[in-house]
C-alpha cells in the first residue's frame, strides 16, 4: 500500500479532471496497524452477525436499521429528515419537507430491493445502475439520468469545473472504471480481505462519481450490500452512514488525501475504525433489543384475553413504532373502542407512549424501542 498511486490529473483546457488508476491489481498489506484493525473489525463484525442469528424475527428489526441508515446517509447530502419523519405517511409530512422525505423513502426502497436482488444478481454495473435508478426516481435529480452512467462532466464543490473542489474523470472513462471494480469484486488479481476490499471499492466509486447525482448515497448503500453478498453478514444489519455523518469532515478529508497524497492506508484505517465502532454499537443494540423483547413479552402475558392482539400489535410496532387508534383497529380487525382500550392498556404498562398531547387524534410511539435507534 505504500506504493499506491491514486491516478493522474488530466488537463481539460480550463480545468483538470482526475483519472484514477485501476484497483484490480496486486496489493501488499504490510502495515501492522492496518492488520491489527482488520483483525479487530473481523471479530466485531463476526460477533454482530452471531448476535443477529439469536434475535427472533430479525427481519422486523432490519426495517428500523434501514430507516436509520436512510436518514443518516441522506443527511450527509443535506437532507433534513428525521427517523420519526421517515416513519410517517406522506400526507402527514409538511409540504416543504416532502422532497427530503421522498429521498429517504427511495433509499429505503432501494436497499430492500437490492437485498432481494442479490439472490439472483451479483454486484455489477447493472446492479449498481438499478440501485441508482430506484434512489433517484421521482425526487430531486430525477432528470439527471437515473440508472444511467453520466454522459457529461460533473464536479464537486464550486459553480463549475473551473473552480470545483474536485473534478472526477471524464465520462468516457466511467464504463471501463466501473468494469475494473466488477473485476476487483469477482475476478481479483490477488486475494484481498473483504473488509479492506470494500474500503477500496468505496473510495474508488466515490472517486469515479459515475452518476450525475446521488453518488454518495449509492456508494454508501453498496457497503452493506457487499458485506451480505460475500457472506460476511447473513442479514443487512451494519450501516456506516451514522459513523460517516458524525465524522463527515474527516470522511471527505481521508478520501481527498487518498487521491491527492496517495494515502490509501489512512483511508482504510478510518474505514475499519468505522466498521469496528458500528459493529460494536450494532451488537449493543441487538442485545438491548433482546432484553426489551423479554420485558414486553412478560408484560403482555399478564393481559389475559388481550394478549394475542397485544403481541400482534407489538410485532407491527417493531417495523414502525408509531400507531394510532384507527390504524390499530384496521390492523387487528377490531372495533375502534376496543383498539382504544388496548392502546390505553399498553400505555399504562409503559410499552407505548402518547406523543402528541392531544385529547383527540392521539398518536402513540413505542418509545423505548425507538430510543435504541435514535442514540
């Protein structure tokens, strides 16, 4: 890695674009600090994967993980949507916030579709374009060729390539560069630990910036998808966007240093530190989830003939922790008064909490559960 050369700047007349070198090449990992971080990251992510196998109905909780990832990843791009907003229906969102809300919903949809698609389609140029198409459909940037690699020059920062912070390679290079990433994934020149491999892939993808818009979101979304595709995780339960948002300035600086100073080592170390922190936090969350499930189950078992409906409602709240009386009645197929009585009983037991303060049109949240993802 000490001999890493990121690429060269190409004079385009009034500006210079960056042409990255190919990543499907021989790599030698000889930095002990990287190897030490890799070992710890492997342990942490293995523990997280093991924990996920012990959680009953893990698919219920994955929905909340995806919602959190969607809000954090979109937040890096300046989107102002909270988890609570993202879990609401479109009609409940103020008009001035609906564009941001729609971008988060697209991210959620793209992740779910992509996880299903991995069953039959490997990560490839086609796969990446499909993910991007879903991300950008019907939102800001929808006129910038969703699902298609760019056919013009783009740039980061500034009003034009002439005063930009960074100018990616010319569009003619994009297909070959993405093809190089494909080969690095499926036909690598040399064996490479997968966690270091995805760190390099993410760096290269953001350097190429293959789309007119949505490159950051697409690149971050590819991280958990890659971990699932290569079997490191059985379920998509590790998302780096929370870590990257917290360290946004460092995130951009490390990517820039890799390009401008050929410092790929410190980028990989930053990435592995993110894996470690995120995996440890994820394991703590899953452990807290198991304890919360036990607490709720013990409460519900004492509710007599309401127990079955209470369990069904709580399972629905694991997917979306917000509910009102009308939705409860529809979900359980019971009358409005019965639904209201059930919600009041769950509130009394501390399982849900009224969050609007209204005498009518009350809205409830499974607050203890939601708090696990908000921290």
